[in-house]
C-alpha cells in the first residue's frame, strides 16, 4: 500500500528525435529535388534542393553536437 503513493518516473524522450526528423525530412527533400523522375514533382525541385542543402547539414551537425553533449554528460557523471 505504501508504494501506491509513490509516483513513477516520467519516460524521457530521446535527444535525437529532432535530429532524426531533420535528417529524414532532408533526405526526402533530397530525393524529390535531385533523384525523382516524377514530372509532377519537377515544379517543386528547386524548393526541395534548397531545403535538402539546408536540412541535411543541419541534422548532421545537430547529431554530432548532441553526441558530444551526451559524452560529456556521461564523463561528468563518472
């Protein structure tokens, strides 16, 4: 009965969620901008090219930044 009053820990979201969304959307824009042969998508090709050039490097930068922060946090806990 005593454990009923204790609150369980709230699950934490991964710090990489935003990073994977950036990379995923950037990859999708890269596909639509550079690799697709669909004639309907050709009118949006320049938009997708610009977005992929922005989102993919941003996602890669964010990945390494978070990985470094996690590594430093782990070292400071030890």
